[in-house]
C-alpha cells in the first residue's frame, strides 16, 4: 500500500477507537450509577492492577506491552474522573469541612508575627490588617504556629516565599505539622535601606549589620566599600535595634524604612539591593477551617507512591478539571529517604464543582492529602 492508503487505514482504525472509547465510557457511567447506590469507592487498585496485567499479556512484544499499559492507565484514569464527576453531580461527594465567610474578622482579632518590631513580618501584618492591629511578636515560626493553635492569637503572619531566595522551607514543614490553615496572603516589596544613627554619614561607617539574605542582596553595593565589615544577625529589625541602641556612628544596618522609623535611625541610602523588584509573599494563618467566599487560590499537599508515573497521574486531575496550577514545590518526608511531599497552589474555590472533583480524585489516589487553605 502507498502512504495515502496507509493513512486511510489508520483513519478507519482511529474512528473505531473513538467509537469504542465512547462505548466504554458510557458503560463507566453505569458503573458510576452502581457505585452511587452501593457506596462503593471509585478507585479499585487491585482490579486495575489485575486488568493491566491481563491486557499487557496480550501484546506481541515489550514495546507494545509498555504502550498498552500506558494507554489503558490513561483510559482508566479518565474513567475514574468521569465517575467522580457523576458522583459530584449526584451529591455523593460530601461537603468539604471548610466554612465560607464573607469577611475575615480583622478588627477584633489578635495577630502574632515572628521577629522583633520593625521586621518585614510586621510590615506585612500592617499592610493586611491595618496600623491599629492588636498584635504581639515571638522569636520563632514554631512559636507563632503554637500561638494560634493554642488560641493565644487569632491569626499569624508568616513568610513563605521570596522572589529572590525562593521558599521558606520551615513554613511548609510547619503547615504539615500543625492543624492551621491559610486564609490570606500579602506580598510586600522588601526594602534594603542603609541606615545609621542620626548625624552619621557614609564616611563614618565601619561595620554593617543585617540578616545574611539582606547582606547578600546588597553585596554589590556593600563590596564597593571594602573597609566595611559585614556581620550577620537573626533579622533586619534586630540589626536596626542594635545599631540604634549602640549610639555608635561607625555602625549601620540594612533593613526597611519601618525599622528606621521605629528605632529612630536615619536612612543614609534608600536602596542598596541590586534587585529592586525583590518581594516576599506572606501567608495569613488561623486555626479555623474557614475561607472567604470570594477566595481564588487553594493550597494543598500530598504524598505519592515512589513509582513511575505517580506524579503524572496526580497532575492529570488538574488538567481534566481545567484547573490552573500556580506553583508546585516538594519537601523530603522525614524518615523516608528519597520520598517527597508535594505542595501545590492552584486557582479555584472550594465551592466549585471542578475543585471538588479534583480534590476527591487526589484524596483517593494520593497519600495523606490535606487542604492547607483557600484564600
């Protein structure tokens, strides 16, 4: 046969495949109706594994066996997604254990942030809750999480990602450890002001103090002043406080304008960072399972079997339900070498059918899936 005849033959086979696919999916609808009545779970791992073994055994060689396995894994995956959709339409997929609210209670709430007064976390808190916020600060991220878990605070403000330095891995781990939930986010521009005590000049400076990340981001400017010694501190606000209390013209700090104002320091250079677009994203966390009714982003985490295709199959739930994934990160699972927990942000609201379908599928087909918040 010539090429055109071969293509015509392929077209005939493809039409048959389409017809058989639709026939198979129509039967899957009947399977879904049975499961709706009986309460049987959609995913039957033993049945699918046995089916794949029998199908691949029919293939004539190793290449075809691999292809048949991949093809029918996809067909079975689509079948499950159709069944999840039908279960959702029938009201079998129950309500998610989150309560939608019109607004967060900001005015009467108590808020905790990590660091000292003047820290970027405080700046983010004020940007989100306003300057009249009732707040207190703690030394560590863990203490902030404990404060809201124990009811000492209603909300915590925690940094989760910097546009230059990447994720704050400790926060991801704490979100898994604690039963606290994300209800909001605030992005602020990170200022890198060089500040000293009133009356000091650049010629007076001998030592510059700040957080290591702030020193690194301002390295190009700081390294132009070879005589200046650079000393790392726990955070930028602590550096500003120390310089203010020293009353020493030879000392300077790198931090934000809030810290300069709070500790009475004079800004000598408004911005020394080589990255003027440097920003940090902060999350607002509470111990209540609530979300704003107009929320548009969802954060989840889950674990996967350490086997070929497991992440691909999980991602297919976003594709099938037409959900846009914004971010994916992974963190090692403690006590399980080379196994990882995945954190995903995607667009959506917990009240949407497509979101419920995707979450139901992920809950059945991953391990320890958790909704971290809708905000």
